[in-house]
């Protein structure tokens, strides 16, 4: 499949088969991640491949955050455990972090580079017959989530990718055409 076809066929996969990607497949994804553009060749990224225990720990944190919105303590605990179980069953989770430069310009460039690495992982996954679901959000800064991932000081978690063999591939969602968001300047 050529690169243009890879880009147009990438989807957010929410349901995976039980087949776990092999270590070689995950290593292939990561080898392609580090080929992403990065200004000044800072190579700011680190990757954490979470095993079942780490996935469950991360799921407990996320479940706990969701459970805070539930008034009934039993229902809240049920939500916490449900999310933990769902994460433990995921075939693979990869946390992508970047180093935090004190220079704001480099910090911004490194964030962009990190997200390009995330995109490369997603495209490489499609090429291997795998799928991804990219997760971002406030949980990335949660100290308990950072501990579940094993993130060091000076690192920012920018995304979590759930990776596996798609159980089904959803249809493409409608998007605005590029012509609607493009201005041609003289």
C-alpha cells in the first residue's frame, strides 16, 4: 500500500482482536516513529510499551477519574474496575513522551516532532495490518498515570496509542475538504 493510501485508510480502532502484536511488529512501529521530522534533530521522544500490569494500573487511574463523576460509591468502584479491565485486555499500549526543554521554542518544536512520531506509528501500523487509537487528555499529567507508565522527571506524556489487530474497521468519517480551509496567497 502506498503512503497516500495508508493516510486515507487510517482509522481510530476501538475494538481489537485478542491477537497481541509481536515484539518485532512493535519494534517496527517504533523504528518508523523515530524517522519523523524533528527540528534541530533533538529526537525528543521516548516510548513506553505497557504490559498487562501497567495497562491495568493506567486503567485504574483513568477509571478513578471517571468514577469521581459518579455519586454512588459501588457504581463508582464498578466503573473504576471496568476501565481497568478494559485496559488490561488491550493488546498493546504505547505511551509517547517528549523531553521538556526549558526553551519555549524548542519545547513547541519537540511537541510537534513527538506528534509526528505518533502519526508515523499509526501509519506503520496500518501497513502491518494493525490499527491504533490515539488517546490524549488531562490524564497524561496525572501523577498516578505517570507512575503507571513509569515516566521520568522532565518528560511530558503527549499520547497513548492502543495498538492491535482491528476487530473491525469503521468507515471514514466525513471531513471538510482541504479547499474549504485553504487560502492561496499571491
